[in-house]
C-alpha cells in the first residue's frame, strides 16, 4: 500500500489558476511569445506521393523583396542524426508522402513568405505509390510490438475449438477511418539559433506547442549535434494536443534548419490547419475482426480480436488497438493480433487514448451483438464476464469498479426505459434507442521526472518541474497536490512549469501527467520536510526524483468507466441525434472535480464526434486527405452535442499513486463511440459496424 497524502486542497473544484490570463489574452501561446526581430517561415510541400525532386527553381522567390532565405534539400544544413526518417527533414531529394516538406521560405512577414512559396517551381520524378489499406495486401506484416511496448500478438487456450462448441457466437468485422487530432492551437514553433555568446557555443531556444519540453530537447539536441544543455524549450501554455504534440514532428526540425540561416533572428512557424492533416500525425484506420463465443448463460468462452491497420513506409507506428481486449473480460480462450500495412502515407501517431479508442468500438459493439443474440441485457452480459483478476497478467486489480459504474449509470440514465426489442420505441418521426459500453485505460506514469521545492523570503514554496499544461489543468492540480503534500494553503505555493530550465519531466501523454508529476512533487515535499522541517529557513531547497512504485508491479492498475448514450434516428432521413450521454467513471480520487469533469465530457464529446462525424478522406490517386479543413472534416459542434454528463465514484486507489488517483485524460473517449453505435442499433434494429455512422447507412 502506498502512503497516500491527506486531501485538503485535493478534491476541491479550484478554478484554473491561469484562467484569467487566458481569457484576457495575457497567457502566451508559442506563436505569441514576444521575440525581437522575428522572421516567418512558410513550408514548401511535395505535390507527389512518392518519388524524387529533380529540380527546384527558387529564383523568383529569392528575388522577392522581404525574402531572407529559401531552404531546400540543396542548401539545408546537414543534420547530425537522420535515423528517424520523419525528422530527417531536407536531407535528400526523396519524397515519401504527399505534403512532405521539400523546403521553406523565410521572410520578413508571413504574407511574403507564403507568397514567395507559391513562386517556387518544382519538378519531380514520380514513382508508383500505395496509400490504400487492405486486409489482404501482400505488404501486411506483423510488427515487433505495438505502442508503447506491448506484444503484437497474444494467444491463450484454443479459441477455434471454443468457438466451434460455443452456444452463441459473434464473428463480425468493424472498421474505423483515418482520423486527425485537430487541437485548437496549431503546431507552432518559434526557433532561435544563437551563436552570439562569444564562447563558440550554439544555443537553441524553442517556444514550442508541445506535450513535453524535455522530450523535445532530448529528441532534437542529437539531431542538431547539440549538447542538450544548450537547448532550451519553453511551453507555459498549450492549446490542446491529444497526442499530436507528444513528440516533435518535422515542422520543429524545419524551423530549426531555417533558424540557422537568419543570423540569430528568431523564426516563427505555425502550421496551417490544412498542413496539420499531413504533418502532425493521425490515427490509423482499422479493420477489426472480433469473434466472441459464449455458453447459453452468456459466460464468454472465447474472445478473439484481430486488427489490420496502417503505418508509414518510412517509420513504424503500431496502434495497440486490441490491447484493451486482453484485459477487459474473462474467458479461458483468448487471442489478439495486430498487422500493419506499410503505405506511402504520413506517419501515424498518438491520438487520444490510442488503442483503446478504436479497439473499444470493435469489442464493445461485438459485446452488444452477443447480448442481442442471447437475449440478455448488455449490462448483465458485461457484469457476468467481469474478471476477478487481470486475465492477461493474473495480477489482482488495484481497484476495478466497472460493475458499479454500469449499475450506477443504469439507474441515473433510466436504462429500464430502453426499447426491447430494438426498433420498438418511437417518438413522432424519430426512433429512440439506448446504448451502453465499457471503458478502460491503463495507469501509465513511471519514473523520469524530478521536482525542486524551495522556500523563499516571502513565505512561499516554489515548486519547479518541467511539466506541461495542455489546457487540461496541470497548473491547478499540481498546485493542489503540492499544497497538500507540503501541508500548506494553496496560496503559499508558487508553481513553475513548462520550461527545460526546470527539473526534467516526462511527457504529458497516456493520461500519465498527474500521476508522474504529482508523485514526484509529493516525493520532493516529503524530502523537503525531512530536511528542513515545518519551519524552514528562507532559501531552503530540495530536489527529488520520482521514486519507483512497487505496487505497480503487484497490481493491474487501470481506470474504468461505463458510457451511456441515447440516440434518435429519423425514420425518413436517417438523421441521427444524440440528445443524452452519461459517463460514470472509476478513476480513484479526483484531484479537481472542475477540471476532471472538463476532461471527461471533452473526451465523451470527442467520442460522439468519432461516432457520427470524423473521417479523413484519403484520396488514393493523389495521396492526400481531401477534406483537410474544418469545413469538410466535421468535428461535433454545439448543435451536434446534447446533454453530456459525467459523474464518478467516490473512491481512492491506494495502489495507484500517493494521491490515490488514476488517469482521467483519455478514458472519456473510450467506449463513447460504441455506446452511440449501440444506441442507434437499439433505436433502429440496424447494426452499423463502420464509423462514422452517417444517415445514408440507415437508408435503403
Ligand atoms: Mo495521449 S494520445 O497519449 O497524448
């Protein structure tokens, strides 16, 4: 059992500390950071999918007044390391995907840079390409692992034999499309390459929109042959990321290459929304075959989840789509597999709850289909198959209250009013249905962070850690955690985050931030009190690392939740409305109900958007996403979103971390699309297994 801290500030709905600065425009995002004498970079992008640049005529661009430099593979500085093909920007004439950087124009204004970019003439030697994922392609392969380090395949028992003798079976294929993260703030970097110190040393400063300042430093420093200590990355505020800013992308490298040509003047680069559809990562499309077998009573005897997805030919990213299926329900015979089609597409990456988000669509719709087949309530089916211990590792759960979430949600949602059979409830011209799905997300957040706590002469505790607030509330919840760990009022805590000049911190990803950084702050607070007592002298200071956490080895630690949705489908047009969603979550202790609620309903809204709207249309002739803007890539807007509510169980998980909390950033999206899909089935009796669920799928 971990020694948890006593909550006082923790658990209160403290408003965001940076809220006033944000709404008054005083909180600087990367592009707005005040820098002297800025220059502006506009990228040149490949207009073919695969091939080589054979000629690139920059003369007209260079002749334009206000243009400072035109960067191409011919004049770009050589990188010290090129093993990451996504980041080996302008190191050759090769083109690997449509929209790849083939150069950039640096100018006195962004308008001049953009205009000049249009004057560059490029010729290509074009090669045949393939951007279309098919389950039967001959380029489908088994990866060594799936994100982050799970085995690609698992196999236990004899699935085929169990399916052959099952009383009831489901064998269906579910598909999800390519999707794009689309944070409000685009991917932005301001880079200054500074040789002015006179000591022969280059210093690189980046104001970056990122999920991890230290990970940007450790990734970029070796690429540019710099000592990490010479690279400073600053990110006090970030306008959303959802995984797309989890690692540096090519735009960071392009900006730093350009900054080497401007004699120390800072270079500003903000990707346009359209550029974000090929340069900032995306979620792979998935083809998921799910097979379930059960006895007549609904006890699962077999679970199989076989996934095909895509990756880029130049860099592998393997989404862990079937990993949730390994631990969600009990069954003696279980198998999962992941296969990748290597294509000429931009590099896929993390997108909110990678793996669990698409995987929960396949698994949780299949569970709904089995419940229909058995004429069982879908909640009863899930309760019946709730495992006592983790089926994958055999470890006990640190806490698993999925059944309570399902039951509490059923009561709050009015589940007993659900139509039975499907298609049996109508209000005017609308068919009305209810759907449910389970949600889970593992507790990531290991060592790698450090925090420094000092006591100043004004009686304040400064708490320094290089964490990043993506807009989710880290400024606020880390202040609450520090106050309770130091046993002082929140007003006495001065938090500093978002800068590599602060002690190193792990990336804000995998719902790990509060666990990793909070545990580190608690360790530092305990070390501070041990060394300096309750009445420290001004100037007292302690730095501590995040300690190892033995309970993480002994227990399977996951967040859980139950998603409920009401869907209405119009009998003539197939129009779909979702007037109500409810999420009931079991996430250990909630540090801040205000920011937590925002995370949950934000995730659920994103899941609604995935269910009904989001789809990146990759044109296989031209190799680019044709709906690459908000006019065509529809994200749920106010008029699409009904009453979305989130509640949580009152609990603490003593094995998770010293705050008793578990991750909340991603579980809100998990299962949400399945709940909506299951609700549309319950409304209509028509089963849609292909996202997004659009009106045409109910017609004809
Ligand atoms: Mo989250 S997609 O791991 O940043």
